[in-house]
C-alpha cells in the first residue's frame, strides 16, 4: 500500500486503501484527469467528507503525490 500524505486522521482503513489504490491508475500524459478517475474521486470525497485531489502525473519520477 502506498503511503498517503496529508490529513489522514479519522479515515477508515478501507478509505486509506482506496486512496492508495488511486496511485496504480494510469492517466495519459496529455490528460490531467480521466472521466473515470473523476467519478472515483468524487465518490471517495463524498464518502469521507473531504476533498480528494488526484495523484499527480509526475508520481513515477518524483515519488508519491503529497496532498
């Protein structure tokens, strides 16, 4: 499981796992966000009651995104 940065206090283990799984999604370099990823982020944000920014496209070169 990828390390999740940011305010993670109060999040359930299952929510942290879903956030961690976002790092495995492939996003084309020419896109900031795919419609599918936007839906997942919106659903997760609503579930946890917080904004969930997408992992950065630069992650493979610079390590995990820090929220």
